[in-house]
C-alpha cells in the first residue's frame, strides 16, 4: 500500500510527518530519512490497530 504523507520542518529543526489518510498518524525525526522511516512504522502500527490485531 502507498499513503500520501506531508512533511514539514519545525522551528527546532525536526521533520514532522503526517499521514492525512490515517487521522492521528504522526511521527518525526532529526532528518527527512529518519522521519520517513518513523512514519512507515507508525502507519503499519496504525493499520494493525485498526484491524484489531
């Protein structure tokens, strides 16, 4: 599956990533790569939770 994510850099320099298709699915990282890795994990966890696993 593919999900659209938004990524913004906050005032502290962290990258904040959100998945609009999954409300509340947000993550962050010190780099863009770290933030994207973290949101992938958050998306998987969100899908598992919604599935009832």
